[in-house]
């Protein structure tokens, strides 16, 4: 076999059958699929085990209690159990196109650490999809894509990648302390690695499909608070691991936090921002658009408002924040 496909699962009974069926229908048969359950209390595990009874290439595991709860622990545990060198990570509602593995097999002879293929995104019908990103470019190198991830201009989805297991383990796998932004964080670590052997294949057809979940379309204030807090954890990790210079390249991400989570921002959040970014306050290299958003939030429109949200969003989207 060639590919180890790893799927973390928590109460995904609504979609996991469709996900596993997309794997079972592959035209290339050299694969194993590891479903790692995170303590589901619905029928997800039963559905996965039914597939394993029909096809021995499906393997069902439970996250060990010694590991923290979360999809990242499940992914890392699955990678430890994987028998093969080429890892593909899917969520339990993602899909593979029928020719996905056959297409991705073109990269097997390149001895790559990370190969990237196109992903589509959809809401209801998989057949009605569009590209997850239009930023894949064969002329870009690791440093170009690193800049995009730091600026939260995400060029590819988690399911887009095909990882070499040895490299995945070398960089430490997914960060088990993060509940959000973990896909951005692991790609930053990977792309910052001097030894990374990367290839991007934008010329090939879409090989995976990302389903836009209700979590992303129906965000409550409680979820906004959780995601905002995770954003600060993410920024702390970038600062601690890579230093202030790398942190300075994340200010577009901060702009995103400012407009996206306007409703839950408080004084303590501004204090966190000041602590993180204080050394850049007088740095001319920091984008003028970031400074403008900061000024709007701290000096002009001090209370949450739709006007401030729209202004922040407009500045973020216009792209002028990228130097």
C-alpha cells in the first residue's frame, strides 16, 4: 500500500459515511484509512466499524486517554499508527474525488516532504463547488507560501496536502494545545523548515472537497470568544517559536481578528495586543493599513459598531496590508 488516510472523528454521524465512501470508491486501491474517534456519543464509530467489516483497509481506533481531547491528538495518533510514508489528513465531513489518489500518486517519485493539490469547497452539494483558493502558483516557493499563511491568506486546505511521515514527525505533527488555527500553525512550521522539500500541483484537477460546516456559518458569541482566544494562543506560539520578526508578519491576521470578532472584543484583548505588538508600534515596516485599523479601534470608534467592523473588513480585504 501507498497512502495512509487519517480522519479524526467526533460526533460526525451525519457525514462520515459519505466521507468513507469517497475513499472506498477510489480508482487507486493502494491505501489504508485510519479513523481515530475522539469520544463520540452518536453512531459515528458504528458507521466506521461497518466499513472496516466490509473492507479491511478501514481501521478504527480510539484516542488514548493519555492524549488531550481534540482532533489534533487524533491526527497525531493516527500518524503514529500509520504503516505508510505518505499521509493524507481529512476531516470526517471532507471528501476525496474519485481519482484523487491516482492523481496524487504523480508526486510519489519526487521524494517530497509535502505535496499540495487543489481542493474544492462546497456548502450543500459536492457537485456544486469552487476552488478553496486561487493562490496556488508553481512559481512560488516555500517563503512565498509562508508569507501567505502568516498573513492569514490561506493558499490551501488541510486536505490538500500529502505529507511524508518522517517529515511530519520531525516537525512535531499538529499542535495538540490548539483548538483553532492548527492547520495554519503546522503549515507555518513546515514552510519555515530549511529542509522542506515542497511541490505544488495547481495544474491538476481538484482532488479533495471541503464542506463548509455549520460551525463556520453559524458562529455564536460563545464561539467567537473561543476562536478569538485561540487566535491569541496562536500568536503567542508564533512569537515564542520564531521571534518578533516573524510575529510582525502576522499583523494582517490581527486585522482579521479585529473585524471578525468585533462583538466580543474587550479591554483585556487590547492589552494582549499591545503586549504582543508593542515593539512594532513605531516600526515603519508595519503596514499603514494595520496602523489605520488600530487607530480606528483605539482612538476613533472605541465601542463595537457595524461601521468599525465594515471599515476594518474593507481594509483587510483590499489587500493593502501586505507590504
